[in-house]
């Protein structure tokens, strides 16, 4: 089943010069970039996006990190793209991410873990609408 998912390269991916490597991995997996936009995120959209962790003690650090530089917001499309991208990204906790995954090969901490991807069809629809409100 062809799906669209929301993928975001976080500030550390851009700061460390890993964008090309990560995009190449996504393309080599057979996925297609439908939309890509470099942007700075503000506190309002981050509080909405990370509402599920906004009450956690680490949230202020996450907010500082996510506003420290631009992100690359993307809609990625392909066969089973949601699950496939989750596998390609690797576990959220960098110490659990397997070698060969983006996080397993490049993440330096659980906070600075390079990439975000939607975890379900419902979440993908919400996140695509949040970051690309004009996308049909």
C-alpha cells in the first residue's frame, strides 16, 4: 500500500552535514520526496507537535534544541512508507538503535537523534496537515 508520511530532519542533521546522506538512504529505499521545505520552527508549533511530552522535565531542553537551527520538513511517499521509514530511522533511544539505521549510525543522544517520522497513518495525516497545511 502506497502511503505518505511526515519526516523531519532535525537541527543536528543539518548542523552536522548529514542531510545528503540521510536523503540518499531514503531514496535508495525506494521512497519519493513529495514536498521538502527548510524552515525554522517556533515554540507554538513545537508545543503542538510535542504535546505528548510537553509536561516532561526534558521538554525545555528539547525546545531549545529544536529551535537551535532549521529543520527539513518533508512528505515522503512509497510502499508501506510509515513502517518502512520507522525501520530505516531506527529506535528513538539512540542506544537502542541498530547499526545500519540512521540513528544507529549517526545519532549522538536520544534528544539529538537526527530525524522524526510519523508512527501511524493517523499521526502522519495530522503531522502532514500541521506542517504542510495546503497539501491535498
